[in-house]
C-alpha cells in the first residue's frame, strides 16, 4: 500500500511539474509577443521556474523512495 502511495505521489508531482513548465512557457511567449512587460515577466517566470524545480525535486525524491 505504501508503494502505491509513493507511485501516486510521483505521478502527481510529474503532472504538476509539467503544468508549471507549460505555464512558464506561456509567460515567455506573452513576453516575446509584447503582452507583458519586463517586471511582470521576471516576477511570473521566476515564480513558475522555482515551482517547476521544487516539483522536479519531488519527482526525483519519489524515485529514490521507490528504489530507482
């Protein structure tokens, strides 16, 4: 049962990591299209990339928990 929980956690972490990655790409596109300014881009992009890396660490840790 514990293994299933860890596998589920790994899947959730991977999914939300990809979501953060997609959101940061969207912010980049909006900046390149001139839809948002530099300050907004920096704030949003840095927040999303930090979130992405936190979630990536979760994915990596879940692999360690599963013995990968």
